[in-house]
């Protein structure tokens, strides 16, 4: 028995237990062993994470696909897991130690600290997984993986060793994004560009061979910089080779102010004549663009900051080399000064000596660490790198050939842009939590990369014996006695970037490098659902690793979803205070309502403007279905054994079969094309408009009437259509549909494993026997309805008749609303020049039309009565006499006023959008809001114009 009130919280907790206890989402079920596999790997959320709206969207879309394909009979594996999140997790544990006033990381030592991190992971690392279960994610939870579990760690080590052996992993000194607070290199994704109000300092660099004077412009060249503290590491000044102001200076030298170093003036197209002075200082060790300029011109790299972003000048051979006598005193004075304090002191010193020309306000973006919130420094340091350019070539070719496609397709251009301009991938991090790099160093710095320490020791012994640095006897002793090799080799302390392990996710989670049967069955995966911001950081790297190690693309389709923004279109952020918590929405309205909202708004290529009102609206949608199902149950609606919808005799029942089939086709095709919004909106229209508002309402006289064959057939058809609705809606709203499936009739099996509405031809006796021996005996798998084509059934005659009834009443209701006619006022209806079909249909549906459209009587005429509003319904004229009901003059005046108001709204928006300054400077969400206002005004105007035309035609 269906409960009186729809209570999402009760339903969702109960259905979650039902699915979990029955292992409904397990891959490799006995009844699916011969089925075609369908695989999705979850983008692993950080183990430190909590469900945010991006997670909610991403996982809702994945779940729709998985539930859809599971119902279509495929062997679905939705592989779950979490990422160890090196920086985030280490910070969480260090913060916890500090709050509890316990010894810190360095005091504990590496081994003890890592034990503490694993303890935290076991106690608190499952939060995000439990939250995904609340959302209804139908992952195979028994297969959950972690990027640092034993199997994945083994895969990571094997990949590192093999890539190093192939020359695709190497160590190099290059610039990295350096976090001076966390003391580690970080990826571009962990860098936030923050707009700050800073300054542009114009500095005078004296020309070599000239007597410097601030009053003599020919004695110096002016450079502009936002970071004067890095000037101590300048090794050139660059000007554009075609800049006539400086062409004569190219090849000459300047004297670096305060330092005394002679540096060249080089011609390079990076310098923009329109920016600043047109001349730029080149500091290859402290700027990514300058690093490339330095490489082009063979410039030295002089690093003047240490790991904590303090000036490092004393004993800095690169800095001191070739400087004039007395430079050590300057170095000692400024050595150890924090970078921003150094900036202030250096600018003051430059001004004192006449080297500062002027200072201008300058708003520009400055990179900040997303975890530490400090300014990131480009830092020259030794790190491990992957030769991404070589690995990228097969990955580029795979997308060009169509082996992997992006949806929407325009994201392929972004992929190509990144991949064709790819730089070496820095994979080392100066952390303790993560996969420690499997590299060991000998006493002379020689590196030995191996899968185990024993293997590395063996390689080192062999090498040093061959080099006659140790004797064969010493080598044998080291091999046999660990104590005798103490200090012989030391392991690299760095760990790998978390993106390195997650790049292996599509195959490492299946058991690779072991010869696991899951790898053969479920790789390559079918589709990856992810956000555009990690196309390069994750998608591209999975492509590279999958093709290199598995010799096959990791997925055939990459679906890129948009951002979830607030209702005004602004990006959600804590600083703006506009973050919407998905868990709060689930608590208030239920997971089904949130899921449906996200799906219904997930149009390809368009960001989602999420409002809580939309979620509330879809809660009402679930409630509408609940009440309709309860009405059906209370009126004895159930599907009898052997019921065949195709054999229904009543026109209304054949119409709902026709509409159900049409909705099935529309929903199926939309999901297959990843048009989630079209699929959701199609099922919404079908449930709310077709089934609830029309079919059930039109059925009521029969259902409430005396017993008859028509009533029995209608009871069966109401229940059958409801069941098809539950199937179509299940991928979007799994909890409420599973609960209704469980209680609406005595049936076996879960809705999650029920067959999707599709063609099921009558089987042979052999097929019946085979089915009886497998899925029919599984209590979790519901029996299929044999002999009815639920997706392609059509009855055009039934659609023509009931469709006419529906369109007629819809048109009448529209006029009543436009003219503000009270519900109590019954209008006469005149069918003008009606066809034979219409003359036959009208009497059959007179009672329904009178009741549902508030019509007094229906008549036929050759001409529309005077003072009538005329409508066209399926090509035929319908008239509603309005004399004495509507004040035509007053109504025309009102509509004209509304049209003028809409015109005014349109004009105001057009004026704003025509203002280039407004469009350029206003926040993106504000511009979009204005465009939405314009569209709404245009729609209002069209509606009022249509109503006005009707009035004018009525006289």
C-alpha cells in the first residue's frame, strides 16, 4: 500500500539498503555473463573531499548512463574509488596534529607521520563515498579502489620504471610552480589566478659605455616590471626586433642596477612594443616566459630566491659570478630578506640612485596556491619529468581518427591546443604523502630506478663493481647483509604527482598489471564523464598512459559537462557566499529532486544556473507521480498476467500506449546522444502533461463507473503506463521509482534490474527454456513482458482523436487565461466547418470537454458567430463567443499596454547590450541575466500580440 504522503528521506534510506543488500549494482552478475559490458570509471574524488555541486552533477550524469544501460541488459561496471590527494591530505593531518597540540610532521618523522595519515584515512576518508551513496550513485561499491592501495601502488611503480627504462621519464632542472609555504612544486590546476591591484615599476638600466644620468635618456633604457625583487637575477633586456626605438640597441649591453652585472639587449618577439616601455627585463630563473627567451638566446639562469621565497645571495655562485668588487657586501645586506620586504627595499634603493623613473598603478593577475593562498613563485629546481610530447602523439591521433570522441565536439579543439603545445610533465612533489619515487642514489649521485629496493641495490652493486669502486667481495657482502649496505644508496624523498597515479585509473582499478580477467572484459571503458577543467590534467594523461601500456584508448567517448553556477549565472565561491550545498538540498527536497534538476538543466555546452526553486519544483513533480500512482492503486489499477497493451480496444487506452512508445523513443534517443536535458524534459512532459493531466483525468469517469470490460482494460492500462513511466524515470529519479515499483503491485525483482522499454519479440520454446534457467529464476530480475514492442508501437488513429481532444481543451484554456475569464463562467463552443471526423469525435468527448474546459455546450456552424475568439485546432476553426463575457475595448487597451511594457523592457536591455563598455566590464552573469530578461520580454510580447489578434478578429 502506497503511503499517503511522499517522504523522500524515508524512501531514500530504505531503498539504499535494498540495493546494497541485493548487490544490485555488481558487475559480472550471473545473468549478465554473456551480456555486452558497459564500463565507466568514476573521476576519483579526493579522499579529503565532501560532496559539492560539481560532484553532484558529474555523478548524476554517470548514474543515469549506468542505470540506463543496466536496464538495457548490459553488464555494467561503474568503477568507484578515491584519490589520495597528496597536498590536501597532508595538510588535513598536519592541521589536525596542530589543533590537538601534538608533535608536528617533522618532529614525528616520515614513517610515523605516514602511519598517522593512514589512520586518518581509515577513520575519516570515507565521507565522500557515503555522500555519493546518498545521491543514489549505483557504483559497484564492493570494487572500491584507492590510488594508494596495494594494487594501484604496484601499477604506479611498474609504469614509472618502464617509462624511465624507455627514456620517457627523466630528471631535469626547469621552472616549476613553487609554493613557498608548502615547499613543493604544484600543478597548474592547483594555481589560482587572482586579480590584484599592484604597481608597474619603470626602471632605468644604464647602457654600457655611457655615463648614466637620469636626465639623459640616451644613457639608459627603461624597462617595466611588476616584480622588481627578481631584477637581481636578470640576464638580459629584451626588445622587439622591429621596434624602431630600440633596433640600434640590439646586441649592446646594459649594466644591471645595484648589481653591476653586464647583460645583453636581445631582440625577441615576446616583447610587446605596446606594453609598458616596450622593453622587458629577462629573468630566466624566475619567469616562465623569460625561461623560454633565455633558452632561445642561450642566457644564463640565475636564481636569487630560496625555497621559502627569501633572497639567496651569499654563496650563490651563479649570482656572484663576474660581479664587480664589493658585490659581496650588497649580497650580505639583502641575503635572507623575505621577497615582499626585499621588493620594498630594492625599490627604495633604486630610487635613491636615480634608477626609478616612475611607478604606475597596475591591476593584474597574480598566481596563488589554491591550498596555501600564498603567491606562487616560478622556481628553478631539479624535478622528475615525463616526456609528454612523445606520449601525446598517439593520443592526438586517436582523437583525430575518431577512436575517442568528445561530446560536445568543440572540446576536441581544446584538447588539440593543449596536446600539440604540450610541455614536459613535472611529476615529482616535495611531500611525504604519496607514491614515493622508486629511484635510489649512489654515493656519487648515480640514479638507480627499480621496482624494489633489493633490485636497486643489485643494480647499484653491479654498476660499482664494474666501475671498480667496490670489490666483488664487498658487493657480495652488501647483497647478503643489509647492515653492510647502510648508506650505500639512498631513496629519493619526493613523491609522485597525484595525477600520475590517476592517469592509470581506467586499467589499474581493474587489476593491471596482474593478468586479471576484469582487464580483458571491462577495458577499454565506454564513456568518461568529467569537467572541462581537467581535460589536460586527467583526460589527456589517461589517453597517453592507456595507449602506451594497454595499446588501446581508455574510453571511446568523453562527455564534458558544464559548470553549475548560481541562479544568476555567477560561479559559486565561498568568498561570494553563493555556494549551494547539495547535501542541504537533499535533506530538504530529496536526492531525486536534485538529480532531476541537474539532469533537466544539463544542456550540452551551457552552464547550469541552479536555483533552489527549481529543485523544489521537481520535488513537486515526484509528489505528482506519487499521488497519481496512489490514485491508480486506490482504483484497483494493476497489470493482469498476460496483459498485452497492443490488444487494447478503447481509443483512450490505445492513445496512451502510442504516447508511451513515443516518449520511450524520445528518452532513449536523447540519453544515447548524451542530451540529458532533452531526455529529462521529455519524461517530465510525458508524466506531468500526458499521463497525469490528461490520461488519468480522462480515465476518471470510467474508473469511477460501474464494472465493465472497458473499466477492466483501463485499470490495466493505467497500471501498465505507470510501470513504463517508472522505468523511463528510474535513471533520473531512482529512489521514488524503486519505492513505487516495490509497492504498486505484487511483482518480483528490482526496478534497477528491470528491462528498459524496448522491443521484445515472442521467443522460441528453446529461448523460453533458457530464460527460465537464468534470469527468470533470479528474484532480483523481473520477468519481461513478452510480445509488445514498447518503443515502436503506434496508433495514429487513436493519436488523431485524443490528440484533437487535448489540443482543443488546451486552446480553450489558453484563451480563458489570456482573457482572465473566471472558472465559474461557462463558455459556448462552436466547431466551425467541422470535418466528418470531428463531427464524429465531438459527441464522444462532449462530457469530458465540458468538465475539463469549462464549456457550456458544443455546437456546429458554417461560420463563426460575431464577437468570437477564433482558434485553429489541427487545421480546423474553433470559435468561443465572448460577447457579454469580455469587454473588448478594455481588454484591447490592457493588452496594448502590456505589449508596450514588453517593448520598453526589450528596448532597455538592447540599450545596455549595445553599450560596449557595459558588455566589456560587467560580470558575465549580469550580461547573461540581461539577455534572459530580453528573451522573457519577447515571449511575453508574442503571447499578448496573439491574444490581441484574437480580440480584433472577434470584433
